[in-house]
């Protein structure tokens, strides 16, 4: 929600301030950031109940795939920059704004979660470990 809100604000702001090129640059940055975070979030939700090793493998594969896709998108824009003019400063500022918007809302939501932390009855009745002397 925070990333989408920041994306809309940056596109409107840079669209008004810098015209169509500003809007296109902000839209490019916003789509890239939202893609990166959304795919990561979806993958983590899909494998949330998996074991630690599988979860690490999936997270690393997902991250590598997302970085490769974003690298290819940036390579295409760099290669065809004469046909697809973007403003690097707008891309940079929009990227920062969307990332910060996403993270601020994520921190707010996570801080309001009520997750119980307690010992299960099995753990409470377990014998104490002997100390080594």
C-alpha cells in the first residue's frame, strides 16, 4: 500500500513538474520497484511453511531472478535511450520514494501485529540440562 501510494505521488508530481518524460521516468522506476518487492513477497508467502533450507534456496533463486530481470530492463533502456528518453534523476528519486513508502508501511504493519510468544506445554515440562563441571 505504501509503495503504491508513493508511486502514484511520484508519477503525479514528476508528471506535473517535468511533463511526459518525468511521468514516464517515474512510472518506470515505480514499476521496477513494485515488481521487485511484490514478487519477493509472493514467493515468501508461497513458501512460508517450508523448511529453512528450502526457504533459503527459494529466496536466493527469487532474488537472483528478480535482479536479472531488472538488469535486463535497465539494459534495454540504456541501449535504446535515444528512443525511450528517461530522466535519470527522476528514476533515482522515484525509486527511493517508492522503496521508503513500501518499507514505512511494512514497519507500521509489522509493529501492530500481535504474535504470541510462549513456551508450549512440552517445552515447559522438559528436564533441565545438566551443567558441566
